[in-house]
């Protein structure tokens, strides 16, 4: 199998490493339990295990460096099975002084079944780690007597003034009666006879005055052994009867040669004070390849001088940035449509289209009506359409409409339904239908299921952006501003970028998608209207409906909208309340539609005394809508949540000029002063244009003629034909990509 786009795979691998390491550090810093003063408890354990006059045996490790593979996985199990009394870290137990490093060390030490003591070393000190060591373990220099041996721990980092330590050490030794004395200091007082690779002057005990003073105290007070670390080597030296042992192989980087290897030291002190030690060498990384790699790693480490995890994190971040820069600079991008695509083979044969929607008839709304019209238009062209939609109580039995029962319904009139997308029969039915194209009408729930099925069936997935989700924050159980300003835009961007093509109704909507980062090929295609049906309404039918509604000679304003918060209906009610006080021209405003705000709006109309001017007509069957539109003289609209405003085109098809609040769905349809007016969401400006259409018959009639002419270009037949062209283009695009992958 040919590896496709290895650079992209490497980028996501680096990204995964960064996420895992950052998550690990976050866990260590925020979620691991706190610990403090551990040395006091460990000393008590040592006292319990070793009684005065008994032999003492313990292990000394150096340069643990937060090692998992060596210290935690190899050394700790050996120590637990060794019958040793305790363990001493000679320094550099952590790879850095950060809180996450201390917490990681605490996790490793938790696997030890014997007590332990730590020496305060350079790694414990760096990154402001001194206060963490003091808080988590104890003082930076201290002394412990167990059995007949005195263990002395000094601070070589410079945190504690060396003169103070020398005075303390001299006083301690002058009073000490122990049979044996062993001193631990992280920075070696003596340089090993063999020169460790990459060692620096500061790796050894500084300043020189401190080193000379310490050696003088050691010579005069019969110190049996001095253990140090801080360089990746093992070395033994004798000076005036004192063993100086440098041990740096408990997990830090080593060269895997004769002097730099993984190890620890076993120390035994007899009751009479005889001190002996033995080297325990770990056979790790002895293969020549591993030796070479570890040598290279040590060289890199010496340059950066950082911990394993930090180094990996740095490399991953830089690798990800490098890959992204390479893609931006060296990989050419064609931002224009692919004009070489040939959709002809798919235009010449009938297609099978599966549509997924979160609402459908008998629920009345712009999306269900648009889908139903597209379905009928495509079927007239010879295509076969299957609709996957929620089930409703009064639904009709339509052929090839797969109804899905709901898990949850929301809204006062249960208008929003979460269908049970987990039913296996949905996937089986769609698979049996064998679609050429999957068309999604919502970016979540059933839309997400459709996207999943499309990817499994390897067919192009097309998404129509119908709705501005940010205006529906009141339906989402999240903080409104969070959903409106972040989640809704991110949800649409991610979903659209997973599809093969996106259909938008207007150019302003296309611009919005580009601004939020949608890179999928986008097609501007306004929703179709049944233009001819609006022309076939008879005058007798209109007069009969006027009589039934009690209308006489007054002018009639029409609005069609769901009675919901995002439709901005209160704005229009307030404007009508003002209008009746500014004009003597009789008028009636018919609001067609239903929704969860109906009772509240009706109460407000009554409170304002507008029942003679505003009528909430309720829901009207789609087949009767042309008749209701033809009742009107002008169409009023204030919603800002539309992507196109299909009802505006329908109003124009009925010969109604429009007054609307400017928004993304309005700008491309309403031509200012031609077929209507569009204003900012300012009541005075909006009301001025409404008043003009109410009182100026000549203006209203001229704009009505131009509105009718404009709407003629948006027939359902043309809509279905154009959508079919988009399907064919998407099929050609996917087919071309498939051939390119096969050839690569």
C-alpha cells in the first residue's frame, strides 16, 4: 500500500505528540495529588528498618532525570527485590525544576517498596525548583544517622551559602560518634581521571574555595565515601583514605562505553563501620546501532541541555511549524475552480440522491419547503431522491422518505427534533438505496450521520448552508455568547471542510464562509420558488379570503416567519405601533407562521391595542401560500438570521415590494429602490420606507412590477437544473481525485 501524503501524516503525528505531552504536563500540574515534606516520613521508615548496631545496606543512584525506561522500569524492580534498606539519589533526580518534573518523579518513586532520600542537585535547582524541592521533600542540606552510619547531604548549587554549610558540617562532624560517614553532594569535588565527553567546568563543585574547604573537612574528619553525580559517567578515586565515587547512569543520557553506562551502586556498612560498595551495571543499549543513536542523542542533549519530554516537545513543535511553512511556501495552490472538470457523463444519466435533514414537512419552515421543492424538481428531471428526516405526528406517507423517530423534541411546539441517528436501519436503507450523491441540509445530527455514511460509501457529500446558527443560541444549552461567537462558526467551518462541495444561496453568504475558513469548493445557488403557482391565483379566491379575514379597503402588509426570537418580530410590532400614530391611511398587518413565541406576541399585541392592525394568522399549508401572499400590497421582514430569505422571493413572485432589515440573506435579493427597501436595524429608517409604500400608490405599483420581474428568474425548474449541475461537478471532482490517487 502506497503511503499517501506522508508530510501530512507527519504533521498530525507531531501535533498528536504536542497534545499528549501538553496534556501529560497539565495532568501532572493540576490533577496529581499534592505531597510535601516527604523526607520526614522516609527517615521514619529508615529508622524502622535499621536498628542501631545492625549492618546497613542501600543503593546509590545518580542522574535519574525523570527516567521511565531505565530508572522506573529497570532499576526500581531490582531495588524492590534486593533486600536493601533504602535508596539514595546522589542528585539530578529530575530533568528540570518544573512542577511537572517533581510530580513525575513522585509518581516514579511511588513504585519503590523501600524508603528513599534525595540530594539537592543542579536539576532540582533550575527553573525555580529550589522552593519546590523544599516544599515536596525538605531542606536542601541535612544529615541522617541510621544504624552506625552518618549520611550527610550538601547543597552544591549555590542556593545555600557554602561557608554556612562548611561551618555546619564541621560542627556536625566534631560531635558525631558514628562508625561510618558517607557524604552526598551532586557536583563532584574531584574531576574523574577519565575525561567525560562534553563535560563543562560548572559540572564540578564550584567555587574553588568551596571545593578546597570541603576537601579539607573531609580529610580531617575521616569521611569514608563521597558520592556525586552531574556527569554521565562512573568513576572511583581514592584520596587520603576517602573513596570519591561519581555515579551518573540511573536514567540520564549515557554513551554506553566503558565509562558511561547505565548503573547503580550497592553500598554496605557493617556494624563496626566498614564501608564497601559494588557496581551494578545494567545491560542496556549494547547493540552497535543503539550505541550510535545514544551517542548522537547525548550530543544533541549537550547542545540543548533540556529534559527528554521537553526536548521531544520542542522537536515536535518545530517539526510541525516547519511542515506548515513548507506547505505554505513550496506546495502550489490553485485558488480558482477546476475548469478542466467534465460533468457531462453524470449529466447524461439519472442520479440517485440521498438527502439528510433535521426537519421536514409537515413542519413548516424555509428548509423543509426548499428540500421538498428540490426533490420534486429533481424527480421531474428523472432523478431518484430519498429523504432521511425526523418523523412527525401528522406526516404524509411519501414514497422514498425515510422517517426516523426522535430521541428528544425541543421548542414549545416541538419544532426541533433530535432523530435517533443510532438506528442501524438508517444506514442499511441508505446503503440499499445506493446513492450517487449525499446532500446534507444541516451541519449536525442527521447531517453528521449523512457525512459518515457518505464517507463509508465513498460518494461525494454536498452540504447546503441554509441557516445562520449563531442566531439560534437561545435553543442551545450553552452560554449564548460562547455559542454565538465561537462554537457556531467553528462547527460550520469544520463540517463544511469535511464535505466535497458547499451550496450557498447568496454571494454574501459565500463571503461569510470564506471569512470563517471554509476551503471546500462553494457554489452560489439561490433556492427556487414555484413562480407559476403565484401567477395562477384567481381574483375570486383572493376576494373570498379577504372577506373571510374581515378585510375591506385597507392596505395589507404581509410577513411570513416562524414566531421565534431570532426572527425579530418584536421590532416589527413596535414599528407598526408607531406607524398607526403617524398615518391616516388604513392598513392591516398579517403575520403568517407559528412558533413557540405565539402566545407572548399575541399578549403584547393586545397590550399595545394593536389587535385591529396586526393579526397572527397562524400556520398556512404550503399549497395555500400563493393565495395568502396575493392578499398583500407589500411584504415586511425584520429577521437577520436568513441566508437567503426564500419568503422574500415568494413575496416578489406575488408582486409584493419588500421592506427588510439588511442582513446576509437580504442584500443579494432586495435591490434598493428597485424591488424594495433594505435598511439597518433602525426602527425609524425601516418605518420610513414602510410608510412610503403605504401612502405612495404609484411608487408601490412600480416596485411591485419590478419585484415580479426579478422573481421570474428563480423558478423551481431552473433551481433543480442548477443543483443537478453542481452534483455532476462534485462527482467529476471526486472521480478526478480518485484517479490521481491511483496514479500516485
